[in-house]
């Protein structure tokens, strides 16, 4: 039987500066979805990569006294190292300078040219180099980029145009499904700002610089960097010449993007695919911005937070948890060191960390040979198991909609209930009854089994903690780690290998830490 597939992508990032916590945000979110669907047994392909052509990269390389190729090669090492630090489990990493991508993009634009979707003209208008985007004077009357607010410069170049306007109607129909672009506020913005005023044809070649893919029908032109970049989602799967992966995974289930680039993904990309006769992706999901001090964090503004410093200080799971828990996915949210430390202290050290330590310590102390089989179960135990069943269903329904923060909130409600269960069942008092430990055994078994289930539920989000929890409780790594196992009760196998160990998430001294972080904060 062939397994159901799941293809998820991140934007391919510009290596025009070090990647920051904003780029990490999208990539961690995509990674959580990929891990979730793998745990559910799907055949997952998770693609990320780098967008290495264009005027901005050429200028940056020049300013560093390097050739663009040497520059992007150097940056690729850093990007891959960052994803390793953040435990990003990508299946494919595309670079737009890869030879197969270059050849595929040339085949794509040649096909569009041959079938009459591309024609020659002159582009007179405005251009934003940091965003690599064209604007008409009507769209940007003050000559400031409507996306990033920076100054636009006038461009007057021979170029080739793609007949984007031909796809106005099919795009309107696509948007009418209501699920192509999510959240719907993003879809409505695209309809209002671009579809309703009517689409213009799109300049898709440049001649002002040469760091790009030469257009095969006129090699003095390079392909516009957004057309080059968008094609990565299919060229990475071998389109058009080696379509094995393409046939297996396309159309993509989700292109995950920040709201800054939803326009390119929801209008230009489907139109290009329609022109190629290729199905469009199932969904483009646009998330909000991480703000710092009220402004969007970005490479070119320099107000960036370095994820490597954070992982170094707090560990990868704390950062992944914070990114997905703090801000509802889809909305903008502020990043602050204080909020991060608060989350670590309350959710991780206090709620989850304490639950693990308390449970392991009580098991070790009272049942060093493992929790015995004689267990006296009570209603309150079953109620906790019921809550775990319910929690899993809630998590599933939120993750289907990429509602990471709500999924985590539900898991933390279960963790909170486990802590409350300890207070209500008072195992330290039960331990005093030396003649009969059957009630204590049931309580500690219930806690251990629910921690086993929690360790699975947090696995899409956190990459190290689940194994640490299982190790503390003596659960073999090979046992019970599919998503389905989180739905089952009483899979925990009592054993003598439980140990208390040190705190999984040590508490942080807020005041001292905020002071120490100043050095790394813009
Ligand atoms: O746009 N908050 O690359 P890019 C949240 N190469 N997400 C953020 C963010 C922030 N402050 N800053 C960046 C490009 N991002 C193109 C993409 S795809 C075919 C080509 C994330 O390096 C977010 O996902 O400017 C945003 O869309 C992306 O990084 C932009 O990355």
C-alpha cells in the first residue's frame, strides 16, 4: 500500500546576511509539521534552501570583495550549520545555483516562451532591490516600497514579460476556494490589493546585472530572481527531466511563507504553474512577523537576534518551544528576552521539568525495582487518562490548521493537570503506608504512562526533551514513539532503570540573564 504523502516547504532564504530568528521561525514551524506527519506515518518531503541569485546578492558579494559564487558558497555553510543547530530535519536543501535547478529553470522559461506566454518589451517603473520587487508608480506614489518602506529606484530596461494578466480569471477562481491562501485575512488582502485592481503582466528578465540564470531565448537577460526562486519548489523534485520525486510529492501540501512574500507565492507562482500545465499547490500559509522593539526583524535593518546565541544559552528545545508557543501562528508578535526567559522558567522548568523530576524521584525512592503490578486504580487516574485522550485529539485538530500555539497550550494543560494530580493524590502520604503500596503504584504508573504520552505529543516541537523524558523513565527508545502510541493507555512498561537525574530545564535568574543578554541584543 502506498503511504499518504506530505510535502512542505519553507521560503528559500537570501544569504545576503546571517539568517536570524525570523527565518528560524518559519523553518522551525515547517520542521514541526514535517515531524508531526512523519510520526503519523506519512511519507514526508520537507524542502528548504537558499535563493542565491539577484542584484542584492551580487552587490553584497561585491561589497565583501568576493565573487557571488564564492560568497554564496561561504554563506551556505553557515545556513546549513544553523539548521543543524536547530535540529531541522529537512529532506531536501536546494540552492538556486545548483546546476540541475539552473537547467530546469531554463527549460521552464523556454517552454513559456515557445508557447507565447513570454513576450519582449521595455520595463519602465520602480524597483526595490532589498525585496527584489517591481512596483508601478500607482502602487508606490511616494516611491517607497509598500512592503519594506525603503526607497525605490527607477528602472528602465529592455526585458521580457510574462502574461500574468491572462491568468486573472483562473486566479480569481483559485482564491474563491477559500483555502488556497491561509489565513483568510491574507487571501483577502491579495484580492483587495492585487486581483481587484487587475493584474499587470510581469517583467521576468533583467539586464542591469548578470548574477542570475541566463534566459535561453536571449542570454543577455537573466531570469528575474523571483521566477528563478519560486521554481525551486518543483525543480527540487526533479521537474521537468527527472520527475520521480515530482510525481510522488507534487502538488505541495503547504508552502509556508512569511506574509511579506505572500504576493509572489499566491499570484505569480500559481500563474506560472497554470501556464506550465502543472497543478497548483494545495495551500500557501502565511505567518506573521517576529517584531523586535516594535519593528520587523530583518537582515537589512540589522535588528536581528542570533538564534545560535540563544540555543547556546538555553538549548534548542527551549527556543523551538518559545517560537511556536509564544505567538499565535499567523499573527505578528514581539520577541523579547524577558518573554523567552519567563516561558523557560514557567512552562519548561516549572511545569514540565518539575513533573518529570517529581515522578522519577518518587519512583526511584519507593520502587527502585520498578513499579509493581499490584495497582489499585481509582476514578481520578482514569480521568487523567481521559484528558490525555482528549488532548491528543485537540492537538491533531490544531496541527491540521498549523495552530502551533494552541496545540502546545493543550499539551501544557495536560501537564498542568498531571501536576495537580500529584497534589491531589499525595503520593508522599501514600508512601507512608508500608503494608500496602498498591495505591501508590497506581498513581506513579498513571504519571509515568502519561509522561510517556506527553513525550510523544511534544515530539513535533521539541527534538531532545522527549528522549530525555523516556530515558528518565526507563522507556526504551524503540518503544512507543509513534503518534498512534500517544493515543494508547498503559503502554508504559515498569522497569528498574528509572533515575532522577539533574533538572531537564534549569531555572534561570531573570535579572542576571537579562543583563548578560544585553551584549547580544540590538
Ligand atoms: O524573501 N518574522 O527571502 P528572505 C517572521 N528569497 N518571519 C521572518 C522574519 C520575521 N521578522 N524575517 C524573515 C525571501 N522571516 C526570498 C524567498 S521563496 C521562493 C523566496 C522569514 O531571506 C519569513 O518566512 O528575505 C519570510 O517570508 C522569509 O523569512 C523571507 O526570507
